């Protein structure tokens, strides 16, 4: 049997194995082809495929197919995860210039870049002179800046950096394509930077889940080079676990393919898939949860509770969510953009069947907790005051069963007297499921 055709450890580097994202690719290339040579900001959660897309955009063959010839367009990929608290603008530019020189085909421009790499006082005027040479040579430079939040959250990069970079972009044939988990303006470390006109040069492009057609194509195209075929039942199980999330889809298919290699029967294959997928998914679900604000956590928890109530369909309406959290609608839209909540025929569900039990396990208490509920209650009198009265009695009985670091979140959620009863009822019914 051939090697496993699915991969989920590293980004996709071979353009022949890249699937989908046609709209996003055309939007980015289209902005680069127009007269203004415009920049784009790619926004998407971790493991959604941002780096794979950057690898695809940077491939000379792909660019040539979109009328961006390598002789005229210099694409420079930089992984900004390397930026730490010690790095400032000058050091960053030295690094970017080194990468640019490696990709530059014009000898004169490359020599000028090499000289600037040695300039310890590198400033915007020197960079302006460089990009004037780029313009004169008929060259276009595109910086693919992956994980740009490592810049926006770094205090060493002040307003002057962003004003200078914006000036270079609008006056020269220089364009930026950034990637980040959230919109750039949400990730700034100061109000002065947040109000900078730098962020106006970008079109935000949200990178979400695959379409059903692209997900089907990924499985079909990957298996076409092998002798393995997944059964309809297996494919249904893959989509139930992974949804249309590229990373989770690759991970689930990888596990399933390995189970075929072991010559297991279909029942054993699906059991192995469920067990190993849960183990693989857990750290990434924890990352999504950890990067969610309180309102997002409340809506995700409400969705998890509703899914348990509506199994096996796992679907609920916006009205159902409103009954649990009156201010849910803006957050629902944001979670939909992140790909964590998906619309299904006018209703909603979490992107993966594994997310609901994972969330409920997180918020419910473990016997090993060190702080008892009376101790917590005594230390959190202000929180306790928010759930007084007869209507709150069911919630007070449930709180001891909630994990200590989530009790405040539950109280914040249930502080609306119109929803406290429904919240307490659903939480109570879910506790037996979670443990």
C-alpha cells in the first residue's frame, strides 16, 4: 500500500496538492494585478491554512498562471513568528532585505539591497531610495508577512514604523499580504497605532472553512493515487468529526487511511478514528478556546449545551441561542467567521461533534480541585451578589459543580434574569453527560 497521502503536521508546500481557496487566491492576485498594486490582509484562525495559502501564492508557476511573471514580481515570504521582544524595525528590515535579495532576479537591485543590509542606521529615506530603484527597473515587490500579529503586538514597533511602511507602499511598487488570527486593527498594542492610517491600505480577506465541494475534492484527489477507498459511512464519520476544517479533515483522513493499512474491519476503523481524532483535536480546540473572549466562550458553551439537547442532529436556531444569551447575535457572526460555528439551512451547529463534549468537560469541576466551593464563594462576594433571589437558586446549586476558573464566566452569562432559568436547566442536564 502506498504512503499516506494525507498530511496535517506541516503546511502544504506542493501546489499540486493544494486544494480550494479559489476565491481568496483570485482576490489577492486581482488586487496585485490592478494599477494601484493593492495590499491584502488574510484573517483566519490557527491551522485554517494561511501558511499553505502563502506557499501557494509564492510558487512561481502559480503566479505565472495569474499573469504575475517571476521576472517582474518578487515575492518574499517571511514567517514573523521569529519576531521576539528584542527585535525592532531596523533588525526586521535587515532580515526582510536579506530575504528579498535571495528572491530578486535583477542584479542591480540585488546589489543595492545587499549594501543596505549592512546599514546599521537603516531608515525610511534609505528604503525609499531602494524602492525607487525597484520602480525604475519595472520590478514589483510583494512581502508575504505570515503571523503579522507578532509585529502589531510588539511595543518596539511604534507609530513611526507604520507611517513609514505605509508611505513606502503607497508611493512605490510595494505591496503587503499579511496573515493574522484576527483583523490587524484588533491586535494593536496601543491606541496610537490602532488609529494609524496604515490599516486602511488593506482589504480584509477572511479565510474560513472549506466548501463541501472542496472538502470532497480533497478526499477524492488524495485517494486517487492509492488503492484505498473510504466507505460512505466512513466519510460521514470523517465529516461529523472534522467538519469542513482543512486541518481536522486532513487529520481525520490520515487516521482513517492508517486504519486501512492495518487491515482492520470497518467497525474497528471507525472506533480507531474516533479515539485518535479526539487525542489529535484536543490541543487545537484548547487553543481556539484560549483565544476566545468571554462572550465567545459563553456562546460556544450555549451552543454546546444546545447540541447535547438536540442530538443527533446537533442543530439549533438563533432564537434558541437568544433564549440562553440575549446578546449572542454579534458574537455568532464573529464565530461564524472563525469557522467555529457554521450555518446549516437557517440553523447552526458547532463545526465538529468533538467540540461540544470538549467544552462541557472544560467547564465542569473535577474532584481534584484544591479550592472548595465555600472558600470560593467567600472570596467572591461581589459575584455572589449577582445571583441572589429565588430565581437564581438552581444556578447556586450548580455552581459547585463548575470548575473554579469558569464560575465567574457562568455568573456573567446568567446575570440576565430573563435567561438564568434556562441556563441553569441546560447546565444541570449537561453535567451528567460531561462526567
